[in-house]
C-alpha cells in the first residue's frame, strides 16, 4: 500500500511506521517540517515530504493523519490554545481539500481525534454512539477536527476518526512522565482519584490502526481504548505495585489548578470509554487489562 502519514515522528507515528515497515510492500511517505530530524528518527526507509500537493494525494492509498501540537505539554495560554487548534484544523482541512479535488482519491483517511471529544464525564460507560458531550476546550478541539475530516467522506474515500485514549508507552507520553516520581516513591492519585482513565497499550493502538486500514466496512468514530478503563487511583496503585513502590501521596485538585491552570482539567476529570466498534468488528486486544499492559511495558 502507498501510505501517507502526518505526525510520523510522534509516539504513535514512530511505532506505527516501524510496524508498517515490516511489510516490504508498503511504501510510506511522511509529511514533516524538519526532514533532517525526521530522517534521524525514522531512518531511510520512508520517503520524507515537506509539503502537501495534489500529486502526492492522488498517488496515495491511505492517509493517516496524526499531526497536532501536544495538548498536555504547555499551560493553556490563549496563544497555546490557538496553536493546538490550528495545528489540527488547518492541516486536516488541507488534506480534505486535496482529497475532494482528486480524480484518484485515497480509499481511506484515518484521522486523529481523542476521547476528549466527550468532555468530562462520570463513571457512565461511553461508546461511539454517545453524543451528550460536555462543552469544554478538549471537546471544542476534537469536534471541529472530526467535522473537518468527515468532509472527505465519499463513495471513493472512507473516513475513520481515531478517538484515542491515554496511550501507554515507557518512552513517551503520560506513563513516561509518571515513571520518575513513582520510581522515587512519590507517586499517587490526582484529586480524589475517582476520575476514569481510559488507556491503551501502544502495541494495541498500532494494531488497531492497521486493523482499520484493512477492515473497509468500518467508518466514522472509533474509540481507541482498552475495554477496561480504571480509576486514577487504581491506575496509580497498579503502577506503584508494579514498580514495588508505595502509593501514599496525592495531589489535590487545587494544587493541580495552581500549577497547570485550565489544563488541569485533563488530570482532574475523565471518561469511561469503551471500544465498542472495534470489539463488535472482531478486533482482539493483546493487553486488555492494565496489569498485563504494565507488566509488558515495564519489563526490565
């Protein structure tokens, strides 16, 4: 397959490209603004491109759109919010425009999104049919992002929206950031610890994307999470136990708000998301339980 990937140097992108390259028949192009650093990161087996154009889209079978400013790296100033939104909406809009203009459009667009589209929720289990979104910044980002991507849907092009949960990897992302304080015995729950964390092992995330590439009968929103979400307290206790450390500390909500401002919503609130569409279509998770996921990821 001829595959175009945006966001190829990110956590998911790197792992996905590594897996896709195991099939020598795949031809992978990666859109990047920094070809030198991308080449150092991804190697010489991928074709690096610095701009989108009609010919590139016309000669692509599948577009995997993963690009976007990290949402939890910096405090949400007005400028940072604008960058978070623009990095998603503008690029996705350009991809859609080129697909719409193509005489030989890609057969599939897998476009990034996040479970943040649901906004803060309680313990109620949420699948892809849930529409009672809580209106907040994360919902605003994802809702418009998805709406733009869906404009590429046609009889020629299938669109899947990757509503991604907390991707677990020891090398980057949320788990990576948690490891040092937990290894030092300083880890613990956020706020009351009752907020639900909908997570997914990086291997299952990659395998699910490849599954969606192949299963042409699946379209629309797809929850990319493990079937077994847990509370923040359970997550913290499980991680501490895996590292043979105590889990006695906690960070109150007001402290999180002082440190992170509005971005603290990501840590204080959660969603209990289930991957109903993946399960209904026969996808099998290798790491459905948190303990087995952490055993694999932290296997020294």
